[in-house]
């Protein structure tokens, strides 16, 4: 699983980009850049980064960006460090309660930004950070395509139900997740082809098997209709080569994840 950046959409965003470009050209056209170069960050680069980030999320309540580096480095197209903090961000349907990220050695197309073009990454960059999801945001995220597919891939092998009996694959009704210390509990209904809904409950520990693998520990499944509960073997879910998680903690009511990811242009 890798994160990629799309170009900002046209319309209002394009107008903002052109305005940034005009500001940059005005700064660079001054007789002396000495003592004024630092204005490139505040007047051009920081707004361009915020514009790029806002184009990637459907909403965000709070967003702050801190850019570090000398004028020479930044004007040469390399940003040594960018720190980002956001609250209430929604990325592809995933509701992130809080997230803090730091990227280093970032190559960008500053020359094109100065001409009014959108900011772009020129190379993949390593990003490290920490994300927190509270129980309410995790439940709101269950309908997100990314999470819904992962949940379906995870649950289908566990269910003592013939796939042919399911309505359009796995269709969970009113799913609810409860986060306990070191454990997730999922309650939902499963819609069958005949319109019947059967109750379903999953309890599982959740941790890390490696930097790129989630470990579901001692999962237990309970299905209604008189079927006995099943104790299953622990198993792993691969998140992809771009992910390098260091810590995953489940506190009562919230999930905290710390680690890194490789962001692609």
C-alpha cells in the first residue's frame, strides 16, 4: 500500500496556483535576493504545500505546515524537511482523528511553481509519523472503499457461510467496532441472498507481525442460527512494501499507529 499525490483540481485551485506563481515571480524579480529569500517559503512554498495537501483530502478541520531548510537548498529544488499536523482529515473516506507527519529530502518542481504551476514531488520520499483514530472515526470509516475491501478480504475466509449464500459478496449491515485494550470487537449483520440477516461478532487481538504486516491474534467468530463460536488461528495481513510500521497500540476507545510510509509522486 503506497500513498500517491494527485494534481490539484482545476477551478479555484488553479487560480490559487496562479496567484502563488505571481507572488513568487515578484519576489525573485527584486534587485537582491539576499535577506529576501526566506520570503519564498512563507509567500510561495508553504501555501503551495497546503494547497497540495488540501487537494488530497475531502475535508480537514485543522492543518499546519512547517518547512525547514536554507534558501539555497529550497531554491535549488530540495526541501530538507516538512512537518505536517492535521486534525479531522478525511483521506479516501478514512477519517483520521489526528495525524502528524515529517518528510525529509523532498525534491520538488520549484521552478514550475514559480511559473504558477502546481507543486509536484519529483521523487518518492520517506515519511514518518503518528496517527490516531478514535472509535467514532473508525466506525465512520467502515464505509470507505479502502477499509471496506480490506474488511471483506479479512472476514470472508473466517465465516462458516457459503459465499454463494451471500448477497453481492460480503454485505455487512450496521457494522460497529469497539476498541478495547489490545483488542477489536466487530458486531454486524450479514445479508444473505434470501434477504435474511444473521448476526455476526468477531473478537481479535491486533498487533504487528512485522513493519508491513498486521497480526490478527487469536480471532474468535460467533454466528447466530445456533452455529458454535469458532476459535481460529492467528494470521497476518500484508500492507505492502511501502509501509514500515513501528508500533500499533489499541487503547480503550482509540487506535494509535506510529511508523513510516514511502510517498510516491
